[in-house]
C-alpha cells in the first residue's frame, strides 16, 4: 500500500508516490513517528530507485492507536494537510 499525491519538494520537483518507510512507536508517551518516502513515480519505486523526498509525521493525542497497522496509519496520514486528497496506490 502507498499513497498517490503530487507534493512539491525542496528540489523543485514533485514527488507523486509515497510509502511508509519507517514506523517507530513509543507506547509510554503514546507517540507514533512515521517516515514517508517520496518518489517521482510509482514505477521509479518499483524499479528500486531511491526516494528523493522524506516527510516526517507524528501521530499523538486522540489520533494515537496502539499497534496501528499500515492501512490505519495511511488513513490517518491522508487527513494531514500535506496529504489531503491523496488516493491509495
């Protein structure tokens, strides 16, 4: 699973394919840190190319769900301003 959305990067090129690369959960403080990797296209990801953009997302408070699976994390991410309008890829 991944997300499809054109997001401008610091390189002046939009990344259009985003997937969760790293999830780290702090059960005590109820925080989930997510690293999203951005690729030019889905095909570049499938071809084994490196991501050229990284977005860090933190889930806390009422959004926090212990042991959330990837589909649930993507659903939360799609509510963030930078990923509103993203579709499942």
